[in-house]
C-alpha cells in the first residue's frame, strides 16, 4: 500500500510521526505479530552485486552550483575536438591513446545527444567484466550528477537484465558484453535503433571471427554509431578491419601516444630494455613446434600460419633466461616493484616470477582469470605494491598511481603493448611530475637473421617513444 501525506493540511505531521514510530518499532523487531530477520549473507552479496561501485554523488547545492565554472584545461581539448568530429559525422571511430579519456568523451557525446533529443536509448558494449564494471561506475556517477536520470541495465557475467531493457528501451541504456550483443540486437526494432546510440569500446574486439559471423549488418540501422580504441586496427586481419569499418564507419579522430605525452595528458617514461638469449631448452621447444607443423602438414588439418606464429611466440614470451635477468635487475634496485604491474604469458610462468618478487617484498598478489577481483582493488587502493598478471588487466583499468610496467610478454602487434604501457602513463594529480618506467626483454639479433625479430621491432618503437617530452611538436 502507499500512504500519502499532505503538508498543507493540519494534523498531517502527527500522522507522519506515528508512521515513522511504527516503522522504527517494526524495524527493531518490536511489533506484535511481526518478526524482522536480518538479511542472510547471500542476500547481502546480491545487494552488493547490484549496488553502484562508488557512493552516488548528490547534485551540488544551489550556492555551489552558482559558482563560476573553472576554465577548461587546454591539455584536454582533444576531447572537444573528438566530440566535434563525431557530431559532424555520427558514424565512426575515435582513436585515442590509453588514458586520454575515451570513456569521458563518449559519455559527453551521450549527454549531448540526449540534451538535443536525438536519441531515446543507448547500447554500450565491450569485452571484459572489469571494463564493463568501470563503465557502470562512470555511468552511475553521470546519472546522479546532473544526468538525465535514465535507467541503467546490465547484461554480463552476474547481471541478466536484457529482457527488462528490451521491454521498454526509452529513457534507458544497457551495458552488455559483446558476446551477448547478437541476442539483444535481434530484439530491437529498426525504429528503436534509429533513435539510439551504440558504443563499442575497445572496438578492435568487434572484428573477431565470431562477431563477423553474428553481427554482420546489425549496426546500420542505428542512428549513431561510435567506436573507441587506442588502436582500432587488428594486426594481420584485413577482413576484421574491413568489417569494423563497414559496421561502424571510418576513423574520425586520432590522438596518439606521442601527442598525449607531448601535451602533458600522459606522463613521460623511461625505457629499460633487458637483453636475453635463448637456452638450449628454448631451442628444443622451437624445434618441437616445427616438428608438429611438419607432422600436421601430412594430415587433413595442417597448422595455419597463425597457429605456428602463436606457438613460436609463446616460446619467446616464456624464455627461460628472462627470470634470471630480472633477478639481476632487482638485486640492483628492488624499488621498481613499488606500484608495479608485471605482465606474464601464463600463470605457470608467473609462478617463477613470484619466487623472485617474494625475496624483495611481501606486498604482492596475482591477478589471473580465476583470482579474486579483490586483489585488483587492493592494488588500486595502494594496499599492495606489485601485481603479477596476464592479459586480463591490459585494457580499461585506471590506476593513476602506477609507476612501472614490466613486460615479460608482449605481442608483436602494438595494440597490446600500447594498452599495457598505458597503465603506467596515466597522469597522477598527486604526482604531477611523475615519470614512468617500462621494463622490457629484448632478444638481440643473430647474424643469420634476415629481418628484425618482434623484440627488436618493439625496442625501436618504444625507444623512440620514450624520447618524447612535454612541449614537443607531435601534432599536439
């Protein structure tokens, strides 16, 4: 039932007081004929899962709201330029370096489209629970701090709200994993899509074979299509790149790492390449890959070039000499483990690195797919100093206090490396003069090499990038 109280009628305040007293009595388990039980641990967990990640921020009081707005920081004018580029051609991709505010820019575009009554709903999609949760926090803050008051639905991991959203999309948006997106788009009519914005964060993920098969032709009906990425192109995948462009449009705006560092949006960094050599066991593992390739060539399922490259690269990423080289570095300066993320290829390889780290600090944790997310939260809060992880934390995590990234493993394509070093290049307002450190492992050239190996290519690129200074002219 619903009770209505009329403030303009005498005696209503007494009714309110009685109702409040009755509620307090019931809540304290003092009402006759009524038992009030505390929530179970399971109930509390479900409440926490559905609650915002951050405390909602109330709108400013009138006297605060009337204060003159501060002049915008000119370092961040690239966001205005990106918004203008999209509003002029609302179907395409914003290529912005990690840490330069892609999420904030997209939310500002969403705000403008809502204010101009150009959209009635929005679909925001990406891969990875951490990134989706981060978006949920940002959207919750936007909604409570002067936003339109839209309903925010989620459909990924533990959230299953696709049906609630599809029932009435007007005045709401949904955060959904890319794997679940085909189910949703089939339920949205062309009319709904025409008044909708769809956002693909880390848009390179849209070009996977699974997305190509399940999402072809599903985006053209959307009135507004926005892709976000530090590097939208998929390496060695022309078909995937063509699909992304066909579904969302071309790159409309670019703000690369060089421009971000030279403008002071991202921190400068030092690059420390550590040479290593292959051991005899490493070479035997390489021979085993070629042996498998030869054996399967005689079958109906020969190894593809991609399979061969992947297996060969795994040998280099897990080279046996790297831990010893890293041990020598820690013996000289173990302080680099403070506010540090170490990227490894596999959990098994990470165990070897844990042994080294443990000799210098106990303030470390691992963060793999099956690990408790609390380890990441502890690291972000400064309760631990060092995190050993693999692919999972490469994208979408904002930890501004991070100082050092160690690359035991990094792909030939620049995308993964950009995402990983971008973790430590984010500007830290508590340390405006922060200078980051990127530690890398580089295999020297052999006399019989006909071209640069992947480590050498990365060395040339990162060495040049580390020379960029604030104030340089890099299109900034």
